[in-house]
C-alpha cells in the first residue's frame, strides 16, 4: 500500500481529511513560494535589469553545476567568460551577484583606500573564517591586516634574502649531485613546492619542514595544500558540510570522508604550531635569525579576542596556504615556458651569466630585480599563472557604483578576476603566448599612457591586495635566477596542457589527469 497508505490507515476519517488537507496546503505553499521567488528574481529583483542567463538569475544551482559537475568541476570561470561574450561587459552570474569584464573598471572595485566588504558567502570556503584573507567586514579586515602587513614589507623581506637563498642552494646542490646527467626525472612543481613550503614555515613558525632534503624532492605538506583546494567548491556551496565536519571527531572524518582528510590534517598541524607558540613551547623562534609572523602578531596592538587559538590557527592556515600554492604554481608555469622555448632560455641565461659571473655567488634580490629580462620573465610567469582565478567580489555598502548606463545598488557583490584581466587581448596581444618581451622597455596599455603593469593583477589590488606579494617576488627572482643560472633542463613527456589553466579551484589547475611538469637535468 506504500508509506502514505500505511500512514493514513491508522487515522480516523477526520484525521485523515486533516492530514491530506495539510499536505495539499503545504504543497501549494511550496509551489507558490517557488513561483513567487522565480517571478521576484526574474522581474522584481534589484538586479533584474542586468543582462545574463535567465537560469543563472533564477537559481544558485546554475553556478553549482559548473563548479562541481560540468567537466569534473571548476568550470564556472569559463562559463562567466562565455556569458560576457554573449551578453557584454557586465553580467548577472547568479541571483545576487554581478561580474564585470572591463580592465579599466578594476581600479574602481579594487580601489586603494576604499573599505569594501567581501560576501559572507565566501568566508567559510577554506574552513578558516577568522583569517584576515577570509574576513568579510572591511573594518575587521583592516585591523587584522595591520598586524601582519609590516612583516611582509619590502625592507623586511629583503632581510630574508639569505634564508631564501639558502633553501634554493640546497635544491640546486641536490639537482647537481642526484639528477644532473642522469635519466632521473624531476617533477618541477614538487621541487618548487619543497622550496615554498620550507620558506613559509620558517618565516611563520621558525620551524621549516626541510622538504628540500626529502626523497625525490617531494613535499607532502605542499601536496596536501594542493589536495585541499579540491574540496573548495563543496565547502562554498554546501556550508553545512563544514558544520558537520567540525562537529565530528577528526579521526572519524578522515575515515568517513577521505577527500577532507587533507583539510583536517592541515588544520591539526596549524593548531599544534599555534598552541606551541601560545604556550611558549616554540623554542626555535628564540634562536632564529628573524622574528616570526606570529610572535610579531602577539606583540601587536590586536585586542585579546583576536589572539585566541582558533583565530590564530585560521590565520596560520591562510598564511601558509597562500604562501605555498600560488607561488609554486607561478614557478612551475614560468619554468615550463623557459625550458620549452630555447630562445627565452638563452636570453635569460645570457643575462644571468653577465650579471652573475660566479654561479656560486648569486647577487641579492635587490640587484636581481634590476635585470630587465629576468624581471620580464617573472612578470610573464605571474601573468600566465594568474595567482587566483576565481572572481573576488566586493560590496560597497554605502554608495551605488555606476557602470555605463547601469547603476549598481549598494550592497550588491560585484566581482572581477585575474583570468579575464590577464587574457584580455586588447591589453596583452596574443594572451596565450608566453612572451617576456611584452614587459620590456616601459610598455603601456592600450591608451598609450597607463603602464602595462597597471593591468598586472596577480596579487589583486586595493586594501585587500595580497599581503605576501613582496615575499613571492623575492622567491621568484632568487629561485629562477639561481636554478637557471646553474642548471639546464629538458622536458620529459610534458606539454602545454600540463600548465594551461583548465580547472578553477580558486587557484588555477591544469587538465584533469596531468602528471605534472617533468624534466631531466642536463
């Protein structure tokens, strides 16, 4: 008879009638609400006048489909590009958000000195809602950023030149003694991940992981960070997963939900490190040649509630994650194109040889950044690796933005992204070609006035610009100069598809199934 029949069979006629009436009324209300919501979103919503697919305006599931299902997930950024091609420079990409593809509008949304919020919707996607990076409210963000920004100033980073050089030298020594002249294959992303994870953990905790000494130059720590981003879209769109995951014992989540294992282990590691600092058990910091980020935070003017274990653990997750993945990807993309293009490799090697006659004595970052071709290679590596590729929405709570004939109401999230900026053919002709020469000779944008660097947005812009950009630049200059001054490579079973952006997991990833950028050391 079925569940409904079984349910009704024990009821009196009056109770049965009441139950059926309630069920019908509930169904009518549910359908009515759905119809009302559809009409509101399509015709009455403040964003109803903006162009875009009707289905995207109707439901968030449109975005979820492209983020999680289509092509294995991570395809919504490409769908946004298709929207712009069809509907123009401003589009409604979901019921409550707009996206703009206009390079000259970037400085409006990401303006210096403007306190714009981020959507709360994105605050929990990395399970670190209290980190500076994740903070939605502009005022709270300003307070938190002020405590860490001084540590990453250009002068402070220059003081870490020896630390960075030491890590790269150890990689170089191993390449020379274990790989050079052999048939042994090196995974370049793994190699650069060893460097970036050792540098950031030394700076943040004074406890480097010494992955540059690991077998095969493989950083399990760096790899776990890369694995973690594959859960991002699930955590963004299904926030209840985080609530459940955080409520359950860690050991259970690791067994029951293997994709979240790396998230849990990373969180546990960061909690241990912060707990040791708060309890005074981090003795390494006392003898380190530099202060650590968190010892400086503890001596800052942050209020007590900002110095809790949970808050600082979130900050640690953010700093270590950001300091590792995007930088190693820029290294990997740049290295591939240097090796794949003999002309680029020769020009770079010639410049480095002239500037660094003795390869065992690499000049400091302050001198390396004066080398024009190396600087151009670094800029092009950043342009083609993007930084992050997902949109970075901002909310102007107090005033409307104007875009052409459109007035954007206060409180509406409006985003742009590095992918659209860095592949705009009007700004960067032949955008899919790795071309360092585009950065030589003080180039300008299409108007012939603005420097081309105006359109370099790998680190974002404005008050929420990446805090660690100076550290990333220092690592890229020192790392590329050292390795390509001393070593030459041949690609091994690797092609463009192993570095071309194909999957958006907030950070860019190549095609599914890529085996990485692999090479032989001559």
